[in-house]
């Protein structure tokens, strides 16, 4: 637990003061994948009052983890009679700091339609069950958090396994997974742990997934920010409650 050591008389004084504070947790409900997902976020800042402060903003993604299967299903599932049919059967998301590991069980089919004797006939070209292990690597690009999905292993039935490993199908599915999870994590990372005026001047330096204990997945971004005395006063709220 971090407690603010600032006093009102220190702001604006000639003598620089040590800064070591943690903002109170902010609880937000965000629309992700058509569902309301609760996120808890907080910020920790340290340094000296006469220099840019180092900060870390952390979002607790436990509720996102608990709902990752329906969230991905809402975004990835397809049911085209003459095309792709994809069903997310189950998914888990866990920390492997500084990355996260997504384990995804899917059923996939590709169908084609043709007309014969005045009738449209649908034929399955490829199909089966697959298990994908995907490593999600966070970074900061153009001043914002970003994710890169790296498919570590694919375990799939026969022809589907060949298509996922050697064809464009694997690249397409990986990109769908990346954009879906990235959108969810990006929303979670926007939970207002810092005031809007502080977010506007903060310089991000890195991003990482963290193990929050008991299987909870945390996502953190860190960087530097220079604050005015008024902004420091707004953040200098002593914290007595335990970390989420």
C-alpha cells in the first residue's frame, strides 16, 4: 500500500519534495463485446516535485477474464451458409508476464455453394475442432497501448490443421483474435485512473501484463508526466484501503 507523503505547504515551495502516492481505485463499467464488464484501475506515481514523475496505471482484468469466452464469441463467431462458420467453444486468458496467454477452443468450417439443376447445394470444404495457444505481447506504439498476437501452437483435426498451419486461414484467424482482444484490453486500459487533464500530457513508455495473484490478470502502462502543483493537490488523497 502506498500512502501520499505530500503536504499542502510543499506545493510551490522552493525546496523540491519527494512524491510517492497511489490514487484511490476507480471502478468503471465498460461495454466490451456487447456486455458490461467491470474494471478497477489505479495509478502509482513517484519522483520529485521539480521533475517529471514516473507513473504506472494498472487495470484489474479479472472480470474480463471471467467473461472472455462470451466476449470473444460475440466478436468471432460466424455462421455463413456459403462461407466461414466459426464457433468459440471456450477460452481462457492468463498472465505470463510481461505477456498474456490465450487458450482458445474453436470449431471451424468452410463451406462453398454451387447451383446444380436449379438448386443451390452447399458443400463443406474443410472443418473440425482446433485448440490455439496465443501469446499476447503488449507494447506502446504511437503513444498508445498495442497488442501483437503470436500463435504459439495449433492442435487441430486433419485438413483443418493443415489449413491453419500452412494457409492464409491461420493468419486470418490470428488477426481476428488480435483485433478482438486488443479492442477489449484497450477499453480496459482507458479506465480513468488519472484525471483527464493528466492523461492528456502523460508520455507512455511501456506496457505489460502482470500476475495480480490468485489467477487475476492485470494490465499496466507506465511512463512519465510533469504535474502542476494544482494537479498534484488533486491527486494527493491519502489511501488507507488495501490494493484491489
